[in-house]
C-alpha cells in the first residue's frame, strides 16, 4: 500500500508507535491530512545512541515519534525507520570536545572574537616517541 505515497530514503515523518517488541517498534507514519496509512519498523539498533536491550523499556504503544526512512524494500513491501539518526551522535560531540577543529573558539580561555589555534592531541609526538622506545 505504501507504494501509493511518495516516500524516499531520507524522508522524515512524524508518527506514532503502533506496537512494540523486544527487537523493535512498529511506527505508523502521519501524513499531512492527519491520516496514518503506512507503517514500518524501527529496529532496536536505530532507537537510540544509548544501549537498548529491550525496546519496550524505551517506547510504548501510542508514543509520538519522529522517524527517518532508512530503507525501502520494494520486493517485501517493508520500510525501515530510524529515530537515532535524527539525534546528534554523542561520539562526534565527545570528539569535538576532546579534539576541537583548528581555528575553533576555545571559550574557556579566550574572549569573544578570539580564535585560538588548537593542537589535535597535545603531546602526541612525545607519546609516540615513548611508545616506539618501549616497543622497539
């Protein structure tokens, strides 16, 4: 039935959880006319960046969610969605904190408008030299 609608990989929809299992949640997509005509699966690995052991601990039937279409299987008439791809990846946020990009503002030690050059990993050269000496 979903073939009647213009759905593409990458599209983002509002939806509601129609059922939940340990492995994932089925979500019905909400269309502009307010109707719910199409559903698909949010696999457990696409629910959150955090470890989810059982989707029922995170989502319940009737919950409103935003999903991104990540796969369309025409032969099996299946849609796959992701919730986590619409959220910032915490790994990148952590890396940006630990290794700021060159020319970014370091708010801890500068005043507004100052650009502070940063070394990606302080003392990296020294660490590498020590490792080479230890391991030959």
